[in-house]
């Protein structure tokens, strides 16, 4: 592997491990609002879900890595849907069933997901393992961990059980929608960079 590629991989891994520590924190004002309201409040939770997905740079970094070499919208749709399904599932179930898991452990997995995707995009995993890992399965599995990361943060604040399930469904639904809305914008410039890079690099993996 070229020295520049090696340096980029090392830098990406270091940044990824540090990114998760702050990425899933709930804004102080939002946390206070969550603790104060009760009953069914669909629109506020739709807003909170969309805000977290758009401002959650761990999600953004991972999704950019996922769609970096995808040129067709149907392929982008598959991967974004897999991530959104995983994220929404564990976010909803984790809060509703009060899955108390160490936030430090989850944050480490989330940081690992970003580093994993960077290594995968450079073909490092394929050369190291001798085969190409299933990218769809990895996207779904890491989506589950990303959702669980948000659930652990939300559980740190007292949410009213009155209207909890509808509010969580509204929040998870808006997060999935935000994934879809941001994907075309991201892919418009990411795929251009990938095309420019792929012409000069023999190490890029091929999928889906």
C-alpha cells in the first residue's frame, strides 16, 4: 500500500475512535425538554430524531464511507435502508425495554465502525482476510450499534412513560427519513470523488 494511503488509514482510524465519544450526546436543551414533557408529542420527537441524524457526525462519516463507491441510486437506497432499519430498531427497542448497556462500550463499537469502513474502502480488509466481507451485513450490524448508542444516551434522561411508544416511533421514523434525504446530496459529490480516485487506484474493492 502506498505511504499516503497508509497515513490516511491511520488518521481515519484515530479520528474515528475519538469521534464517537461526543457524537451521541443529547443536547442539553433537548435533554431538558425530553425530561419535562409527557404524553404523545409526535412533532417534537420527529424534530429531535431528524436533528440527531443530521448533526450526528458519526452517522454521517459512516454513511459517507458506505456510499462512497456506489453510483446507482438503487444501490444507495439498499445500503441506506439497511443502516436506517438497524439504527431505528435498536434505538426504539433499547429505550422502550430499558437496555442498559455501557455507553463507553457502544461508543467504541461506533468508532470502530467508521474505521472499519475506511479500511474496507481501501481494500485493506480484503487483502488481510483473503476475502471481501459482506458489506450489506456489516452496514446492518453497525446500524444496530449506532441506534443502540443513541438509546444509551436517551436512557440517561427521564422520559415519561405516557406516550413513550408513539413518541419513539415518531423519532425513529424521522431518523430513517433523514437518512434518505441526505443520501442523494452526499452521493452527488462523494461518487464524483470516488470515480476520480478509482481510475488511478488498483486497490479499490468492488460491490455491491
